[in-house]
C-alpha cells in the first residue's frame, strides 16, 4: 500500500548519529540523553536510541512521557520542561525525573510523591543568560537549601540551557562558570549529581574544543541526533547523516500556467500579500500536502525544484524541465521544524525504512514485546 503524504524515517541513520555523538561526548566524560520531543516521542525512534546504549530519554510533553512509559521503553524518562501544577500527578506517576525551576511546583511534586508513596527526582535548571527557564545563580543556594527539606524529592541534577530563547552560546567561559557554580553547590550541600546537564545540540562546538568539560557529565541532544546538526550556527556535523527523515508527497496537478496570478489581487488564504516574478509560462506542479501536514519552509526538494508557495493542503512547485504527472512522488529533505510538524500531524503517515529484513524483524519483535508488557501491566 502506498501511503501519502508520508515521512520516511531511516532508523539506521538515526542510530549511526546517536552512536557517533555518544562517542564524541563520551570522550569528554559526558553521557547523552536522547531528546525525542521533535518526533512526538516516536516509539521506534525511542527504541532505536535505547538500542544504541542511551539510558535516558527526555521530552517536554507529559503526554509523550506517558506514551514512552506505557510502551515499556527501558530508560530514565525525563520531563524536559517544568510540569505545570496541573500536571504534577501525572508527572510523579509517569516521569522518573522532571526539570524544575519553581519552589511552588516542587512543593506540589513533593506532596504528590508522598501521596503516591514514591520518590520523585528533579533536575534544577539554572539560568546562564539565555533567559528562558532557569533559577538565577544568586537564588539557587537558598532554593536548594529549601528543597533538601522535602523528604520525597531527590535532587538528581543541576542543568542549564543555551541558545533556545536569547541565542546565548555555550562558550568555554560560560561552561566554566556553570561548572564552578555546580561544584560550589556540591560542596555546600554534599550533593551527588548523576545529571550535571550542560546543554543541548548547541554545545557541539564547545565539546569539540574544550580540554576539560569540568563538572558536566550529561548533555541533552535532540536535533543533532535526528538531523546531524549543531544548532549554534546551524552547521552539519561531519560524519553524521542530515537526511534520516524524508517527506514524500504525491503530485495531484501538473500544468503549464502563467507565473504571475491574474485578476484583482487581495490577500491570500493566510492573510499574506504575495508577489511573483514574471517568468512567462512555466510548468507548475502541485503536490497533495500543505501547512496542515508540514512546515513548508522547512522542506527542500531533493531534486532541483523550487517551492513557489503553499496553502493548507497544496504545495506549488516549479519543477523546471521535469515533467511530473499525477501519482508521481516528490521527495523533500526536512529541517527540525518540518520534522516536528510532520511527526505531530495526524495527516502524515510515519513509515520506516530498514536496510534489511533481519533489522525489520528485530523492530517488529520489540513492539510485540512492548505491547505484551503493556497488556500485562494494564490487565487488558
Ligand atoms: C528541546 C530541548 C533540548 C534539546 O535541544 P536540541 O537543540 O534539539 O538538542 C534540550 N534541553 C531542553 C531544556 C530542551 O527544551
């Protein structure tokens, strides 16, 4: 059966990226946490990462943590964003660890953990200048002092984040400052910290150059595993695959038409005013996918085609000299935004490509096993 539009996911390329990054960071004493929020915690991708020896997986949505837990994925499951007070019950029930910045939330987690007769682990996120989430360094000692009074909360780590909101880079100086701070807290409070988590895919240039990673023993990687890129400058990481994901859509119209709209011009369906260069009559090809399905500007046609624009369910292409006909497939490379939207769109099929039959069988087996485990647990 031909499924369209679809994302083709090459699990072996993702595994190659994960293993290579694990080696690169491992040489500096840093463990990799696999961040799966960009793929809506796709279970086959999660299983592939665990298969590479990755022992912790993180996602920012509690719904995805629940999905991983229920599937029986064997990894420390980390909620990557502070839970809301409204999410505290599910967080304690399903997440092994959560990232936190607010005492009110931690207090609620502690009360809920007591209710569920469980210990809940937290990673305290500190602010290093990017100005998204984080406890200011000056406020951290008082906060740690307070949290240590909560019997059902365990401080499992201190983390920080770069280049997500303010674009602040994890320079050698910033990373040293972070390490100095962590060491001071460790001494002051005798903390054992399995997660001293120094950042994300933007930390690649730092890790390649640094001679001493300091106190950092963990890094949270999403984009560099999935798409082989570092995110401080958006460059491809040599020796990694950038094309583990491919978006495929079907031609639904192909005609020679003028290159400039004709008639009275107002705004388009998205309230945008668009203008076009007159290139005479051109072959215009439409594929049956659009903004419902994928972040269109995040697509790059594999063939030398040009994306002229898109609406909810159409992408209009100038296919140059190629004459496509309805039913033909057009393939696109994807950036992170395109992967994220296609993986969360209910209209896009998720398909997996395997190098051989043996590997396909292995994955199938994993999922039969996890389904059995889930049924045993729920008694279904
Ligand atoms: C998304 C996210 C990451 C992963 O970022 P990448 O750039 O995809 O590696 C790491 N940490 C936090 C807190 C995040 O929100």
